[in-house]
């Protein structure tokens, strides 16, 4: 695991913990009993009941529109420059996708049930996984565990967390709480088992929003392929494609990388393949003028790529 992947692991783990713990810690949740949001332990209301028309309008602007527009504006800027950075570095759903992918590969050699052929047990990037049928137990436990955790967590964003968790532990859930958790767990189990990649690609509005904004910026951060060294790929087993959690082909043009989450696992795989040769990887994260080689190939153009865009290959003399 290189430095980038260690950083991703830290941020994904921290954000997943925040996702689960935000309601119990009263960092952010909607309390349906009280009829308002809780933010950083304090009621977040519009304060319109006892306020005049002018003050109510000011409260509406300051407490609703300003935070909302700020969040949207920041999301636009982030997506414009970096694409699905939230998906690859923070999103708790994508963390589950990667975890189940890893376990399912250890059970079957495939990262999804829909994959036609198993991945190589020994790869050029040093990955070595020999599938064992007993690992299916871990797969099923992970899917069931994540599904239940998510269902309960969703409910704690709506009802007092101490009540929800307390009732669950004591086996005293109310009828409505039981129905919600059971239905949500069942739906999430189906989604995590069969459609987690499909959801990321086509069902997640946040992901699609980021991809559309990213596609509009031809100079945004993107995985670039050093075409001048394409011959070096001839002896590779497509380790970069095997490493991609979204099942993409990183050497393709940007349009075919529409759902790239900027996780950079393909870059790490390529680096590992070329390390024994004493050469840098052929895949590099590019932006600015360097990114045009990937973006404008969507339109049949062949822009000049500055030589400085890719790491230099050491000569025999050093």
C-alpha cells in the first residue's frame, strides 16, 4: 500500500466513523419528535414562530439558503477540479463496495457476481489471492452486518439515537422501528450483494452530479496513460484494470472513465508492475494542460502532451 492508499484508508475510515457516530454524538441529525435538526448539539431551527416577517426572512436566508448554497458551491468546485473525489476518498457506501469486493474476490476470484471470468490468482503487480469457498461466510457476514448497521444508522438520523440503539439492544423495538430496520436491511442486503456497482454508476445522484461537472472541465484531474511507452503494457496482465473497484479500463479516454472515483488504485498497480524494471508506472494523475490528452481524445483530437507530464524513465547510466 503506497502513501496515497494509506491516506485514502485514513480518510475513508474517519468519514465512515463520522457517518455512524454523527447522530449519537448530536453532530447532525433530524429529530422527528422535536420537528427540527440538531447541529453540533444545538437545535437548528428557523426561529420563525416568534419572529416578525423581516426576521423570519433573514433567518430563512441565513439558516437555509446560505448553508445550502455554500455546500452546493463547494461541491461544484470540488467536482470541477477533481471529479468524484468524494466517492473515492470519503463516501461510506464506496467503502462498503471496496470491502465486499475484496472479500468476494477471496471467496470466488471475482469482485462481483456478474463478472464472467475470475481474476488471475497471481498478478504482475504482486497481488496474490487464492480463492477459498470458506471465505463466503465472511462475505455473507459482511453484507448482513453492513446492511444492518446502515439501516440502524439511517433511523438514528430521524429518531433519538439512544432510543433506537437502546431498543435494538434490549430487543424492544417499536413496531414502526422494527419495520423500518427490517425493510432497510433487506433492501441494502440486495443492493450490497447484487447491485452495489450499478448503484454507484447509475443510481447515486451525488456521484452522477460529480461526474457531469468533471466531464465539463477538460483540465480536471484524471488518470493519464503514457502512450509513448505503450509497448511496456504488452507483457502486463492488465493489473490496473483488476485493481479498479468500479471495473473500468484506466487506459481509456475520459468519456469511458465517466464513473472514475479518483481512488488511484490503478496507478498504484501500474507502479508495482514497473518497479522491478526500475521504471515509473505508465499511469499518472494529470491535470491542467497535461489532462487534455485524455479529455480531448473524446472528440477525436490528438493534443500535444508536454514531456514533463509523465515521470522520466531512468537511463542505464542513471
